[in-house]
């Protein structure tokens, strides 16, 4: 066996994957490709990041800045009740935040002022939610609407469940089971 090789996949180099955590790429300066991780360089194959200190994860600096909270942003209803499209620099699928000011899993939020009222929407990432992907893919009916009762099986960490909760609103009910 080669030094640093493990049949279980150790070795600190990387094949990518785990896109939101910087691939499997590794501990800066070790692994394949010279710099640190799968693609060589910035600490991981796909996604950037990896296990290194510094950087800008979690500090809100650098990178894309989202929809800029109200600057040239328009929210319009989707054909599925309780789901909306945020039109701006990039279009995004959003749901009306049931608890304004709170983010469930670090998603982007957009506040829109309509008269004296301020309405907050949460971005729904289709790469983290099969339901969001199906909606964007044009599924005919999701059978979830404001006031509905929903049994959600396979809730995992609750990212999709939180948006389903936004859709059914305060008059609806969501039972979630993992």
C-alpha cells in the first residue's frame, strides 16, 4: 500500500463531494495536488472551504451577497399556494417566513416593504430539498397549501419541513418524523 492510502478513504486528499463542506479535501498543505485537498489549492475539491482556519465562512464577508434585501427585488406568487418567486438579479424560490427574523438553517432571507408592513421571505434551495426541486421542475400538484395538515416522513434535519411549515402557515399543522 502507498503511504497515506487507506482502503477506507483517508489520506486527506480528496475526491470532492460534500460540496458545502469543501469536498473531502483536507488539512491545508497535505493531500493530492499540492495546495490542500481535492482540487489542489483552496482547501477542498468542490465547494471551497475544508478544514482550515480563517476564510470567510460564517462571517458574511466576501462571496455572493444574496438578493440585497429589497434592492430591485420583486416577490410574486408561484402557482402553488404559499410558494413565491423572488425576482431580482437571480430568481429564487422562496416561502413567507413564519417567524420573521429567524433563519432555520442559514438560508438567505429577503424583506419586502409593502406600505407599513414588512414581509420576510426565506430562500428555498432546490439542491437541499427534493420538494423545492420538484416545484422548480414543474410538478403539477404538491398537495400542500395554507391551512393543510401534513405528515412529513423522513424529515432529516428539517430544512424542507421548515419551508412546508411556512407554506401551511399558522392555521396549518405539520407532523414530521425521521
